[in-house]
C-alpha cells in the first residue's frame, strides 16, 4: 500500500520538476553587457535628442522571447506607474548622466509591483525592441513580473 502512494507521489514530483524546469529554461538570461552589445546608436535627425538605434541580429532574434534580467528597480513618477530596471541605482543611473540609454529597460507590468526604488530585483517578461518611439525606452520588458534579490 505504501509503495502505491510513493509511486503516485514520485510521479507527481517528476511531472512538477519537468514543468518547472521547462518554464525556467524558456527564459533567456540577459546581462547588461548583452544589452550594450545588442544595440548601436547614431545621432538622429528626425527627433531632437532621440538617437537612431539599430539592433544587432542576436538581439533582434530575442524580440518577443521571454527574458530574465537583474538590476535596480526605479519608480519614476509619484503615481508609481512608470517603472524602469537600471544597471545602476537611482543616484547614478542613466538619467543622472551615468551610462547610456542601454543601461535602462522600461518595465510594463500586468499588476503594479510592490518593489521600492533601488530594490535589487530579477525581472522576467517578454522583450520588445523600440527603435522609433521616443515616448519609450529602447528596451522594454512587457508582461513583466519579478522578485527581489536582496
């Protein structure tokens, strides 16, 4: 009798492990170096202050894929509706002149997160590349969710 229950439990654990492993493997881990190497900029003429971006082939192939990226969480407005992931904390982020636009990623959550500015977080979601809309970052992670690392 115990053997039967053990086999059912063991089968459940194997099925759970396979499902968990497949979902974990489906996320492509990104680093800030990947983002820096995945884009090229040149001064644009169409929109003042907005650089023309070209995404390299290896980055373009990731568009729409589920990715995973770690960084510093930034909430950029008082209503907490504009979120970014940054290579650097708020005091030394892109907006303060430390790094280029490839050091931030716009985050679009289905449900507002409970993170605080400068929390170190891991974010998973689908990657969108933006080469022509100055209202958004060059890199966007939509359908985002995550957890704190620290």
